């Protein structure tokens, strides 16, 4: 007997030395674009260019007024204010984009923290991929992304996807020189960083890390794809173009109206018009029109979307949702169907052997329930069970914490190893002493695994051990007196499965004379069992429990209440799947056979038949790898928005096909790469949180849009009608730019950072194709915007026909002939405009929530920004050094009190309306 090699791996001292010599296992990103270049790129924005033109025109006008009209230096305050506003707008945009870049950089580094199984100091343990060093012994298996370049030490039917480097989707790897491919791009016993294990498993020794790997040599910085055009993006693009065209039309109307009003003063007699004054007036009119376009165009929409997504990404991470692609945040809110795995998502994925039923061969063929009686003796049956569990597996135990060893690898196989360990049996000693002759790895299609070993406990024998799905394994066994009756086995299985326990069966055969798997187990190219050339001996079954997560039933109930259908797709039997469905609240007494289907039955349906029944299906049992993808595609044909969970390589097609792919935190690298969101804690509750965030995000963008377009309506109509009423412009360029700063940048910051509301989970899923501006929004935009415009245009008319020294003069108003509006009156108009919209910001925050606008719990961003707006407005009106920039003068205290109290009625009227509706 040739003992298997024992690999101790590196010691802590060797790890430190190797890292110092060869570096860390991280790819160095290319040099970033200098910040100053990123900042200058902001000035390529068409709207900023328009502002710059407006600023240049303002400078020209100021120069004429200073030199030609001999006015004071204060004429330069307005152009200075314009350029300050330009730099403020570009600076804020630059800041938020750099913040978003940081968010993406964090996401791009996620793969460096992926867990990798290594052997160090003789113990199997897990470390982050970035901590792998040259010399490490690494275990790789199906679905693993290879963490570094290395040479194979041991391999079992290993196939690797090298398409990222060579374009080859499947390369056979081996340690057997006789099987080396001389034409291969890379040696057959070498595996490379970034490639993926598609079949088999192996041990490798790392030879290169980080930039020294083949992948590192050709590395180009990979960015998270945030260019996906979601329906929301498309709607906002269309809306932006529509508003831009409308605002340009209004701008042209303002130019024509102001020129006509100017010429009316001279009865259209051009002989009386001062050419230089008229040119200055035209320039000022063009500057006002361009500024109005800047104010009207919703350039804050992209910022609001980006901020909402970035904020949601960061906060969702605290609810165990790692968003890998930004668009997934929004799409998750439109989800109508969630197709979920069972293990780890609905259950705790803390597998433990609860029951075992083994059978003696020969005459005594009755089941032995007492596992201790079997495992703690030295009979052939005991030895066969021990070796089947210890050697016919790819799992390991991490003894870093001796009192509570953890499972590395498949949780089900790990539960069996823990069971042996708890019985005092050293599985590692068995594994190190035995020699594995040949292996047939487990696949979801095959549903069993097989290994031929030179036995340790039965010297001189070569044993074939098989472990897998009971119905498959039992079919491989001989019908002899030593094999229990099928009825007895299936009755025992049903008892376990009805208690939602996963079952595995064991079988073996002495193959000393014919030690070749192909002579005992024959499979087709598709991996399906076709014949049993030499039948096995049935050993027994083990039942493994995986309790339902405590929070899952309530989460399922929440999803159903939110109008989201949940479908379970599992490889378990129908009995086990239904029991889990019952425990989580999905399967009820009203459900029938029409609501559950097996994988083979599902595959037998035509597309037309599937489309007819797909909405009724709640559970797919004994599901095969492609069943989940086909389910997704069928649901999408029914116009459903589908989210899918998955943790294995076989789940990747479904994860990619779904609108939102949700990989599990302990899933394979292939699954995570195919997904849009990684559920770190694997829990279904976190999926519900993602839906809540997605719905709330959409509402936040609607609120911002509501606020911005309401301000747009008011500003555009006021400037247009003001131009028709006279030569005085009711809002100066710098004042409009300040309003633009409020409604775009500050409002985007305030409304994008609102916390999610659990109330959204009581609403049905939104229509993904519905326009983002719904009827209630449109009614409010027109109604509130029209009211604000009517209020302000009425005040402007009064100011033009009465001498108002303070607002109390309105109590004894007497209208007279048209007179120029005084700076004090224009300051009143500007301040009333800002303060009414200041209070309306709170109304927009509570739009369609039926809650008080003063409910500000967790709204720290809104409170801070609203306070900043209020304080800044007071400072710009009252501070002498700032007043000149905005063409304002100080207001009397009584006017401040009247404006604040009067404007606040915008808020109190809504609060009274909500209160009255609650009392009905």
C-alpha cells in the first residue's frame, strides 16, 4: 500500500517570509486619472458651457456699465457670482463622482477577499485570496476561481475554464505526465489565477501571486458595469430631453418678449434707441434666457439617481446585501417573482446528522439504528462506513478552533465528517494513510460520487465506495438477501423526508480483482447513469437535518403581502421540499399537485405547456441545473420581473438570465461573478430588505423629480410672465443659479439619502414600464407649481403698482400707476420664492406616504441640508459682503417673521389635510 502524501503547508514564519519576498496576491490597478483632469472634464458638460457663456456675457455687460455708463465696481458682483456658482456646481459634481468611484473601487476589490481553502501548519483553514502566498498548498474544487498561479500536487478529473486567458472554455488538467497535452497553451499540470474549476478537484502549490501571475501580466482594470440602461434611466433620459426642449422654447419666448417690451417704450422707433444700451440689453436678455435654460434643464436627475444608488449600495451592505452592479438596486424594487434555493437561504445551512439507519449483510439483514454500535466496533460494516465517509468526500474540517471545528467545502459532506469526529474517529488519519486509486466526482446530474481506495481498515482490499441520492444509490445495488427490501428503505426515507431532512445513501463493493470504476459504474457523456455492470452492496442511509431559519417564515409572509410570488427550486425530494415549504409558510393546505413539479416532469413540458402552468408552480423538487434557467425564461415570457438566488456554478446560467441574480455569500466565485447582488448572510430576510431598498429608492427619485419639476414650473413661468409685464426681470441670474443649486444639488442630496420605508412592502410591485411621473405627481406639479407662480406673479404685479416698504403694507394696499420695482421688493420676491420651496421640500419628502412631513427619524441628511439652505438664505440677504453678489438688500425683522410663518403654511396645510384623512 502506497500511502497518500501528507501536505503540511507553510508555517506562519514561512508565510511572512514568502510575502516579504514575493509580495501580496493583489493586482495593482493602473494609474488613476489625475484629479485635476477629472475636475476639468466637468467643464465639458453642455450646461456648464452655457453657464460659462452667460458668465462671459455678464462680464461684457459689466464692463460696458462700468466704463460706458460710469457705474461703480458693484456691477462686477453679478459675473463674479455666476462664476462662483459654476465652480460650486462643478465642484459638487466632481466630489460626488469621486465618492461614487470610491464605492466602485471597493466593489472591484471584493474578489480579493474571497475565501480560499489552504493547508497551513498541517491544518485545513480558510484565508482571504489576498493573503495567499507563494508556497501555499491550496485546495480547489468545482466552482472555485483559482486564486494564484500554481502547480498541481494532486488532481481528480480536473477541468478548468481558461477562456479569460486563452479562450479555451475547457482544459483538462492532470498530474499524470502520460496525459499531458503538448499542444496546450499552458502546461497540463499548471493552473492559473482567474480561471475557474469546471469539474473535479485538486491540490495545488502556489508558484506566483499578484502581478507576477499570467493574469497579472495582462491585467487591465476591471470596472463594475454601471452603464446598463434600466427602464428608469430610459425614462429619465426621455424626460430630460422633453423638459430641455420645453425650457429652450420658454427661453426663446423670454428673449422675444423682453425685446418687444423694450421696443414698446420707444413706440418701435429705432431712431430713439441708444445702440450701445440696446446691445447691452440684448446681451443681458440672452444671459437671462440661457440661465433660465440651465435652471429648467433637470441636470440634477443623473446626480439624484447616482446618489440614490450609491447611498443605497452603501446602506444595503449593512443589511447583508453587497450590490455588485448598481442597476440591481432599482430593478430589485420592481421584482414580481423570487426563485429561491432551499439550503442556506431558507434553512440555516448548519447540517448535522440526526438519524442513521445501517444494515448488516448476510442473514442479519435488519436495520441497525444505534450508530454508536456500528461505528465503535471493528466489523467490516463499521470499517466500510467509516472509510466511505472519510475517503469518499471532498470536504474537510478546520480545527483552528479545536472546541468547535468548522466545515470547509460541501456542508452535507462536512456534516458526515463532523459526525465521525464527534464519535471520536480521526478521519484525517484515515485519509492520510489510504491511497485513492480513482474518483468519480459528484455532479448535480449524476447525484452520486464514487471512489476506489486501497483500504486502511481492511488491509489487502481495494474498495469501491459510493455515496449519493438514495434512489440512485439503491438502484446500483444487487437484489440479494443481504440487501434490505426496497419498501423498507423507502419507508424509512419517507419518514425522514417528511421531517424535512436531507438523506444520503451509502454502498460499497470489494473490487480487489477489478479496481476500475468503468468496470462497475458506466455513465453516458451527459453524466447520466446508464448501466450497472457490477452491482454494489447497500450499507444504509443517513438523515441530515438543516433547520429553517427563524426569520424566514415572516420574510416569506412579507413578500407575499408585497405581491411577490416565491418559488422554491431544490434538489431535494418532493416530500422534503413540501415540508420546508409548509414550515416557511409557502405551502398551504389549499395547494395541490398542480403547485409542485419534479425536475424530470418539468423538463418534459414543452414551452407552451410550461407557460400555461408556470405561474401556479410553487416548488420544483429534484431540480436539475438548467431547470432554474428555464423557469426564469418562462416567467420572463409572462412579463414577470424575476430575481433568482444561487450559490453553485450550475446556478450561473439562471443568475445571468434573471433580471436580478442573487448569489450567496458562501457560494462559488462563478455564481458571484454571474450575480448582481451577493447576499452575505445567505438569508431570505436580506432578500426582502433588498426589495424594500429598491422600492424606496424609486420613491426617493420620484420625490426629487416632484420637487424639481415643481420649482421648474414656478421659475419658468415667473421669468416668462415677468418679461411680458415689464423690463424688470423678477429674478436675477445669480438668484436663479442659487435656486438651481437648491433644487438640483441640495435637493438631490437631501431626497436621495432618505431611509427606506417598510410601508412600501404593503404595496403591489410597480409596473416596470409605467412612466415615472404618475398622475398624482403630475397633478401636484401643476397644482402646487401653478399656486406658487400665481402667488409670486401677484406679488410682482403689486410691487410694480404700489410702494411696499414692508409686507404689512399689504394690509392697506392701494394700487397705482406702473413704477419700477425697488431692490427691497425684489429681495422680498426672491426670499418668498426660496422659502416657499424650502418648506415644500418637506412635503416632497413625505409625498404619497400618508405620514407627517415632520416625521424626520433617520433623515439626518435632509435635516442638515434644509438647515444649510435656510441659514445660507438668511446670510446672503443679510451679510453686506454677500448681498452684492445676489443683488439683494437686508430685510426688516418683521418681514422675515411674516415670510417664514406665511411660507410654512405650505407645510401646515398638508399636515391638516393628512390629519383630516386619517380621521375619516
